[in-house]
C-alpha cells in the first residue's frame, strides 16, 4: 500500500513537472510574440523619426540657400561675378556644403577653382530651378565612389529668374541622422531610390549597390520572387511596409518607408535575433523560474519521501537559492499591489540600484510604497492597470530627487483577491535625451541660437494663447545691413547678426519669444505687455544696447534698427494677422527714414 502511494506521488509529480514545463514554454512564446510586435512598432517609430530629421535638414538647407540667393539677387553685379564667387567660397568653408556654385541662364556653372567650364542645362535640378522650383537631387560624384546631394534654388532679381544657386555635399552627411545606435548596434539603414539603388548607408550595411538586386540573391521558399516583385511594386507606388528574409543562415526584418523627398526610401534592417537579445532577460528569467520551481517541487517530494532526513535548514537554504536567482536578474524588478499608495510587496537589488539608494534609505524616505516616486501623470495610469501584460515609458523620481525615464514591462495578475503587479524596467533617459536634442536642433537658428522660422510658424499661436491674447508682436530689421556684407564681407555680417541676437536676449525677458525669420529680419513677442509706453521703452533700450555693443569697425556702416509693432488683442490675436500688421508698421518706419519705431495704425 505504501509503495502504491509512493508511485501515485511520483506520477502526480511527473504530471506537475510536465504541466509547468508546458506552461512555461507557452508563456515564453507569448512574451516573445508580444515583444516582437513591440520591436517592429518601435522600428517604425525610429524610421519616422529619422525621416523627420532628414526632411528638417533638407528644408533648413533650402532656407539657407534661399537666403544666399536673395542676397545675390539683391546685388547689381552679374550673378557669377568674382565677388559673388568669393562670397560662396567663404560660405562653403564655414558650412557643411563642400561646394557652392551659381549657374547662368544658359546652364553654365561657375565657382572658384573650376578647372573647366561645365554646362548643366540638361540636369533636372536646373530645369526645375528655371521654373521657379527648388529641388534636391542625388548624383554620382566625379570620382564615381561617393554620391553627392545637390540642392538648387532659383536666383531672383526684380521678380525675374537670373540664375540658379547650387549647394553640394556628400550624401554621407545624412548618415548621422539615421545612425542612432538602437538594437544593440545591430540594426542598420539605407536610403535608396524607388528602384533600390543605394544613395547612402550606415556603416553596417552590406548590400553592394542595389538593395533589390541584393535581395534577389536570397530568394527562398520563405521569401519568394513574387515577394520581391511586390516589394519593388510597393516602392514604385511609395507604399510603406515590411518583409522578412534569410541571409547567411540568419533571419532579418526590413522596414521600408517613403522619405517624402523625390522617390527616396528609408530601409531599416533589423536582425530578428534582436528580439531574442531584447527579451533575453525575460526568457532567462522564465527558464530560471521554471528550474527553480522544479527544484522546489523536487525538494518537497524529497521531504515527503525522506522527511526524517530533511531538516529545516535545508528547506531554508533552498528558499534562499530561489531568492538569489530573483536578486541577480540584471533589470530593476518591483512587485506591488494595486491599492492606495501602491504598497511594495517585494523588490530586487536592481530596484534600489536604479533608485540610487539603499533599501533602508528608501524605507525612511518613502515607506513601503511606490506611489511617492511616481510623477503625477503616471500615478493614474498605474492605478488603472488591468490583468494581463502591458508595456509603457514612465518617469520615476530617484533618491537624489532627479527623475529618470524608464521603460517597463508589467505583468498584472489577481492573487488572493488582489491585483498584484510585477514590473521589470530599465533606464532609457539617455535615449530620450538624444531624441530631444535632435528635435530641438531642428527648430533653432544655427547662426544666432534663436528660434527659427519653422519654430515661429509652429509655436506662435500657442504662445499668444498662453499669454491670454495680450502682448506685443515686433518685427525688427537691421538698417543698412547690406553695407556690412558689401564692405566687410559676409562673415562679418554674420558677426553683426550674432551681436544683435545677443542684445535681444539681454534686453527681453526670458519667457518672451525671440526668433530670426531669416536674413536680417528678427521677431519678438512680448508676453502680457500691451501698453505702448512700456513697449517703446523696451525698444529704445534694445536700440541703445545694439549701438553700444557694436565694435569700432562697424561704426561707419550706418547700422541701425527699424521696428514695426502690432499689439494684441487690439490689432489681432493670431500670428498671421499680427505679423501682417507689424510688417506694415515696419514699412512705415523704413519710409520715415529708418532707425524708427512705428506702431500699427489703421
């Protein structure tokens, strides 16, 4: 009888072990599928961010070249005069452009150091510019080893096209905009045209010249010739999507997304083992948990069959082994109950390392609760968690009172009538900072550090609304600025612009909007100020500060400032209306002899 009971116990144990192994396997597969989908979604988000940065770069280059083209068009000399070519050479030395050139109406190109005459009248970028359209084109360099990007803008003089301004730099300049190291540095990018020809690549890209031709070499049962034809057709139609293929025994995912410039595409190639790397801790934790449970069950059976030989110390040691596995998982793990103040049930050492304090210091500051270290915007989300698996980025306040961005996976289960959450999270503050800095640079004027035209158009209506529709909108224009460029050169002109921008920062308040529209035109929005006397005093202060800050070599250039002002809400409460009216006021200031301040009058 005793022997029969023993065999029954062994059978139950075997069934339990089989059940745990099966459940653990399906759990691991389930987690893998979820994180694989998240990785693909994250890859699409990264592609969109890179595309946004590339478009911002090209648009900023358009604005920069259009500013130079306006300056050339404003001169009375030929567009390809020696003076113009000298200025372009100076500009190319202080910008990312490797060459700046002008083209006359017959298509002849001019730049300093040109060895022989070149005619580009058959180029698409020349034809588009002659029709008044700015464009960008990728061309093979003269040495046939590097691709060059050519940006063209028309040069107007008295509203007629008198030539074309070209800016050229290598396509490799775009590489750093799409080479942020994600997925442990294993992912890589290409920019191609719709035929698959590679225009630029990140360092890891191994395709030769054409991605579609490279993919033709890996056609298999999983990735068929029809799949390749569908991909080529999608790229011709500027559709987005993804494919999977195998190469050299390794599986890859390729996300293809239209850039929005010509027929360019951004291709993001991700080894599928990235999901394995990203989820390794979860999978390993699951395996360790399974092994630990099996060890515990084995110990329990051993106790049942050999209770006289099993002591309490051995059971305690087994428990400590399991705790050791839990403590040595590399990510921060905290287990808490969905209740008021989110009481912590358990946590590993990684949690306190993340919090930059010891367990006792945490207990002294916050008690046994997670609620105090969460930001107010995240607390409600935590309280509303439901059963299941979910992921989220959130802010957590550390022991040094500094907040860190975190990315966490949440497993919510009902235990003993309560919802209990196990959260494993990692620090992503550095990645968030890199992304924030990249976006910030897209809306700043590179010469003066002020907000640029794009930021003005994007933010001004919000700024006006936040100030209660009360304030003063100023357009400021440097009088006789052309004298500086003509007599001292464009680098000195840039220096004057920087001096004036510094005066603006020192004169106006920190929460006033200050920006540069382009050339020598600047704007200011003074929040919550609509009394003309106060506005006039501030403009007089700016004009005095500017004159006193000018170095001696600029005194003979007759530099001054003309200012047009529109006041909200009397003159309007939207950016287009205030800009138009302050521009009219600026015109009046110029008409009355410059160095004037004029308010808009009906």
